């Protein structure tokens, strides 16, 4: 995931399924105070499977309370 924007109210990250930077990334924008997703764009890679979005959103919910947000974040699961 890559941090693209943040302020006191919202955080936005891009994410790349399979770390594939050749495709257009997905994007998630989340409100900080209630961790609600207010905007999202899934990737072409996710036409039939949105697990990448789910995992990226889950990681964001763990990050939005931090004062110093990481510029990049690797998300993996097994």
C-alpha cells in the first residue's frame, strides 16, 4: 500500500494486488474518526475476487489512528 493523502479527517492509500505496479492501483479513502470507507476503487485484477481490497481496508483500519502514518505498507496473508 502507498499513502497518497491524509489530513486530520481522512486517509487515502493506493494498493497493488500481488505487488503488481503494471496495473492501475486500487484506492481506499477512509474517515479517521470512525474508520468508515468513504470512497474506493477496486482494480481490474479484482473483477471476481475482492480479497485484496478487504485486506488493504483491514490494514488501514489499524493505521488511521497513528499520528505518523507509514508512507508504504506491505500486506501479506497466508
